């Protein structure tokens, strides 16, 4: 998925002394490892949602994105909702099928044949002109918002966190896996999450295999950036360079606030 809208933000706070000291410790060659709760802790999960929203919507208000829908010109058709479900990549279809199973008379049910027909393409055939308005109407219902939450977790969040925990990485690494899965999908080809992880593992051992966590995560982010640069729509790697890499360089493996980062030149802060 692609950055959606520009919204310049002011950087609200400088890095704290603890982060600076941690960065100095890493620079001196100290081995680091994460401690504390994982990304599935509710507070950390909310941080993850806000981090992704900064890259996908130029906002920290991820709950305002249930109604979002737009064709951003990346070859995936309509991109919509809290995680960028796409009409061309099956996840939007799966979401509307789940919604319809829970509420058969919903306003999107009539578009299921069209969603099945356009899956795998960027076509709007059978969706225009009414689908965007129907999506926004559906987003006013708690059933559809709940379906978006559940599909996000089933397809992206839960598998990413589970794989990261098996690899022995902490909260920041779990987020790196999740963000990669959101953008690239969970497949095994070289440009999907599985291929990115394989490329990283070829250059550094995971903590579960006895490797250093920081070294491995640097290799993973290197592999992620390589994959991004292979697609014209994703050549801006700032969601890695000036966000995840910043936290890693600070030694913030637990993804603890305060967090300062930039995406596409826009500055964000979580205190």
C-alpha cells in the first residue's frame, strides 16, 4: 500500500536522555535484547495502529479510518479501512464476506459478485459509482468496524506477532513484522513478508537461533527496504528509515514511548 495524503505535522518533543544513553550503549557494541510486554499488549497494539496510520493516512487517529476509501493508483484497486484492505488483493473481499456473514442485509453485500470478479486486478467494474459511498455508510455500523478489526488481526496482526515471537524478537521486532506484512502480504515470494524474512535470515541469525536481536532486526529492515525499492509505488522507504530504524538505533526494542519519528517528511510524536 501507498502513502495516502500529505498532512504536515510538527515534531513535538526532543529525544529523552534515556534514549540518548541507550543509543550510545549500542554504538559501543553492547548486545541488546527486548524485555517487557509484547505488541499484543493493548497499549502497545494501539501504538502499532498509530504508527501504521501515520504511514498509511498521515494521521495518528487510526479509528477515523474505518470509513476511508480511495484508489491510490498503486495497481490494487480501491484501498480502504483501517489497514488498507484492497479490492485487488483478496483481503477486501474476505472482509466483506465476513461482514455479510454477520449482517446479511448490509449495504456492501450487493457488491460481493463484483469484488470476486475484480480480485487480482485494479478494476472498478461493478463497483462504481456506488461502492465508495456504501463503504462509508457501512463504516458507521459497529458490525462493520468490528469486522475490520477482526480481519486485521486474523490476516496481519496475529500471524505477524506469532512469527516474531517464534523468532525471539520483542515488541519493536513484532511491529516490524506486522508493518511488513501489512504492506507486502504474507506470501513467500521475494517481495512478500516470507521472502523478506528469508533474506534477513540469510544475513543474520534470529534471537531464537542464538543471534543478537539488534543485528537481526537491522538485517530484517535492510531486506524490507530492498523489497520496497523493487516496486515503484513503494520506493519511499521513510516508514522504515525515519521510523522503525530510528527506534532500533535508540535501542528501544520494547517500543516504549515517548516516540518521535517521520514518515514522508511529516513528523509525529507519541508521548
